[in-house]
């Protein structure tokens, strides 16, 4: 077990499956045989452009950060895991010592080592060495694909937690990519009784119903703001969660929230400056929350997905092998209307 296959990004649209050394374990790490890896929008962006904002691919890098697998070896200091355990892999290893880690907001750690974020390699490989406290056991009946979906699901859980979603609330989810669809599941888990989901693609709107949305609206066919007002008796929603990453949906989230409501901004628009109406925000006493990844969500994510709260494997519309990783990335890049979650199974 000295060599392994890995999908390596060399530059825009240039990925190669090649043989690399299996990583050596540190005392606090476990070696995981990767079983399933979801293709994320960030993987596609690095594949297409070679960078995301200030994160630039300057040397060959393994993609992938949504993963599940089986522990095949443990370091000498590891006491919480055993060989043979099935795990969901939380991809951001933090320092544990800074102000943010000590506050429990370790997603803000400035020294985080996040899989497939330059300069750190990711999980499109046969074996991955990971600090053991970021490996979360999953039950035998839970699939490795579901384990990989714990990562985008964690974003939805974190958004709902930050926005204070509670039983009886009305929630709007604006944008139904995998994160948006799993945010629908998260809102359901938090007890929201009305979940309004908006997108442009019929396949995603239908999937939102499967995941627990009580009303869906096609933004190409209807005015989403008017639809939300009709569904809420003119009040607006208790929490508007933006997951599309467009200027229009950022603005819509603020408009759709009721007076005293919450707005959670998950998606990142192409232009970072969005012309919000400050009068609307101040006069309505809106609480606006930025959402960056997640913290303290993985055990809950695993428990909820294992409970069968939603048939999340239905989100996986296309499956590829590691040797077909380029095809997987191209499918996710070029077929946004016909695919939802593209998965690489090893």
C-alpha cells in the first residue's frame, strides 16, 4: 500500500489521474480509504479557472473535499478510532488554539488546512491522511455517498442555526444547488413548517419537494417576491437563506424577510458589492448573517442523515469512477440544468 491513484489538477481544464505515494501518518492522524467524493462547485471553479478569489492553484493539487471512507490505519496517538470504522470526513483541520477555535467558531480559524483549497491537497485519491478528531463515525446502514453529503448538509445546518430557525418558522431557500437542497432538509430538521424553495431549473424544484419543501417557485416563470408574499399573507418569511450566489437573490433575501426577520447569506455573488437597501434593513430591524462553511455540525449532520430525515442519495444524479474524474468535473461544469450532485465512487 505504498502507491495510490489520485486525480491531480495541473491548470485550468487539466486534470490527470496518476500514481502517487500513499501519505505517511502523523501520530494524531488516521489513514482513510476514500470510498465516495462529491464534486463541489468549488472543485469545478478551480478546475475551470485555477483560482477562487485569493486562493490560487500555484502547484499541482488534488481536488475534492466532500468525502466518506473507511479507516485502514491509525497513528500511535489516536484513541477515538479503530481500523475498519466507517467515517465522514470533515475537511477543515483547524489549529484548536486561536481565539476563534477557543470560542467554538473554528470555521474562522486563520490557520485552517482545508482539503482542496490551495495549497492543500484534497480527497480525489484512494487514501487520505486526516487528523482523527475530524473523522466522524457513521453507522453501518449509512452509505458513503450520504457520508460525503454531510459536508454540504453542514453548510445548511450552520445557516439555519445562525439564522435561528425554530419550530413553526417560515423559511425561504433561494437557490437549489446541492447546498440549497440540503438547506431545505436542514430547515425541516429545525422544525420549519413552511419551506419555500426557489430556483430556475425544474429538476431542482422537483427535488426540493422530495427534500421537504412545502412550496416551490420557478424564477423564470413567476415573480419570486410576489410568490413569497402570497405564501406568507404579505408578511415575508421568518428566515431567508440565500444559496444561489447571485446579486439578484442576495437582494431578494433582504426583501423577502419579514420585519424583525433573519437573512443568511451563503452564496457568493460574482461582484462582492451588493447594493442593499439600508432603509429596508434598518426600518425592518433585519438580522443579516454571513455564513462561512460550518462549525460543530458534523455529529448532528451524520445523526440526521442516518435517521432517514430525507432520501439524500436521490441528489446524486451522476456517478463516476476515479479514473473518470475529468468526466465527472466536466459533467458538473457543463450540465448545471441536468445534474444535481455528481459523485466519484472509489
